[in-house]
C-alpha cells in the first residue's frame, strides 16, 4: 500500500493540488486512514 500511495502522490500531484492537497498531506491522510494496515506492513 505504501508503494501505491507514493505512486499516486507523485503521478497525480497536479490533480491533488487542484483538490487543495499537497503530496505530503495526501500521504499523511492515507496513512492515518489505513493506520492498522500500515502498522501490519511495517512490522
């Protein structure tokens, strides 16, 4: 999932900007929403 988030943040930066989100904010928000999945992957 982290790879997917990174690819989306890089490839769709302009679209995220149009929505008022920075790439880093997008990554933080996704990680916060999927905290349990991220924790399981990092362990």
